[in-house]
C-alpha cells in the first residue's frame, strides 16, 4: 500500500513538473506574440498601409488603406 502511494506521488510530481514546463513555454510564446503585435502596431502608426484583397469567388478587388497618426497608448 505504501509503495503505491509513493508511486502515485512521484507520478503526480512528474505531471506537475511537466505542466509547469508547458506553462512556462506558453508564457514565452505569448510574450513573443505580444512583441510581434506591438511592433506591427507601431509600424502601422508611423506609415500608411494599403491592403489589396481579391475575392476568390467573384474576383472583385478591394483596396483598404490604414492610416495612423498617433502612437497607441498603453
């Protein structure tokens, strides 16, 4: 009985360690995504950006311009 409790504790400790590692990796990935999104937002705010989109069904072309005049606040 005591042997099973020790095995269960070591398995749960391994599961917890793996979960902590996965959460750390997720945190790093989210930080990287945040950095990329911030860099893109700053770039949009400094210069105009034009998007040209063609509808895959009808072939109509849509042009959309994004113009920012101020840096977004935090």
